[in-house]
C-alpha cells in the first residue's frame, strides 16, 4: 500500500480559475487545487479520499487512459515552480483530466509525483 496527501483539480477547474486565483496560486497551490485529501494505491485501486461531496473517487487501471507528468498551459512552470519536481501528475480518465500534486512541500515547491508516475503508469499499462 502506498499513500500520501494530495491536492488536485480537474482540467476544467484549472481552466475556470480567475486571474485573482492564479495570483493567489503563486503564494499557495491550494488556491488553484481545491480538492484535497489522502491518496491511496493498493496495487489494484487508486483512491482519492474526499473527492466530491465527501465521497471518495476510486479508479482502476482500466479507468486511466494516460499517465504523464508535465507542465501545461493550465499549470505551467511560473505557477508550479521551475523545478522538475514541481510538475503535476496528470491522469486522463473517462471523466477527463485530473491534475495532482502529491505530498507537495509548499516552500520547496516539490512533490512526490515522479515516483507515483512510474508506478501508476505501470499499473494502468501506460508505460
């Protein structure tokens, strides 16, 4: 079992952020990533606790069509930090893209996304 703390947003939520949200995101990513909770991976299911209305989101490998870690137009280097470790982990699912920052250290602007990317890509068959 692998677990950690996440902050997340869907691509649609990131696209809907206002200029004020983006400025606030320069101080704290929590202004942009309003979903948060515990992320757990047991080898079969990826669970994001408290995803929507207090309900957990459960994903199986077949639910994930793409796993990548990169800066995009929705979340770029300026907001995410210049370091490779600040890149968001992006899961493409049947319901759209989910941007994750796992075990993000606010001051250092680093995450554990790189280790999660490798494991989740192998799990979903998207290496």
